């Protein structure tokens, strides 16, 4: 899972986030964070291999990554639906997530899945010496009525 996360993160974020964040995202940092967040993770398994995963904290869909061989199919949508169900199950009416401003592929995916772009904001990414500000777009989706 950490390998999928690291490769996908580098592909989606390299050249689009502050250099301090790129330096902080080492191979060991992905393994450590994946281990710490396993309880907040839903994993998709296809033919006995991890095809992708999604991590949810409270009402935020924090991470969603799919292995390259499983992109373009149903894995990402299934994981996103699972995350929405987790957020709804926690009693929240709305889920949210952050997408790096330059990540057009992710933005198209979320918009195609019915998420709304509320515009740019500064996301506070976890860094080794405190938060690192990352320009991002805040996306939201209603996950339950009332």
C-alpha cells in the first residue's frame, strides 16, 4: 500500500507542491504514515493484489490512490463510494477533500463523481517540522440528507 501511495503521490504532486513537502515525502515517510493510518483505510483487492486504497479522517477523504494497472476501471469509484459511506456513517452530511490545484486528472475524476469545487484554499499538509501550506482546491459532496 505504501508503494502505491508513494508512486501515485509523486506522479500527482511533483512540480505542483512546495519543495519542502516533496523533500518530506520519503519512502520511509509513506510506510510510516500508511502503518499509522491503517485503521482509517479501506483497501481494494483484485485477484489477490492491492489495487488501491482510501483513507478517511472524520469527514475528510484524505487519500485515494489506485495502482496503475487498475486505473480507469471501477476501483477508484468503488473506493470513493466506500469513503462517502464512512463519512455518512459517522453522522456527517457532507464529505470534503483537497486536490492540488495543478492535478487536473484528479479534479476531473472528482467532478465526474459528483463532487463540487468550492475553490482554492491553503491545505495544511503534515510536515516533519509542522504544517506545510499547499495550494489546493476544496471539493465537497453531500453524503446524506438532513
